[in-house]
């Protein structure tokens, strides 16, 4: 019975827009991560929350990780 319910939920979720599915995936993954590997300071929690909010609101431009690393290398290693 539960397997059928899960399949039904998955089928319905796959009909949702991509950004809604991404949000749902994030919430589900966070629900599994109930143990902290290390303590996180309040300042970092505030920073993480601020950055996540900016991403969710679309007020920042995201770039691929490789592009970001290339920009950092360019700044740190003189040509």
C-alpha cells in the first residue's frame, strides 16, 4: 500500500514546475540531515540564510562553479 502511495506522490510531483521540484528536493534533503557534523556559528547561519533568500528571490546572478573557480584563479594567480 505504501509503495503505491509513494509512486502516486512521485508521479504528481513530476508534474510540478522545475523550480517547485527543486524546492521540494531541498526540503526533503534537509529533513534527512538532522545531525550536524560540526557546530555552525550564528553569523554563518545568518549568512547562509541571507544567501539562500537572495537565490530564492532571484536577486543575485548565479554562475557555474567552474566559471567561479576560473575567476578566482585569475584573481589569485597573476598572468
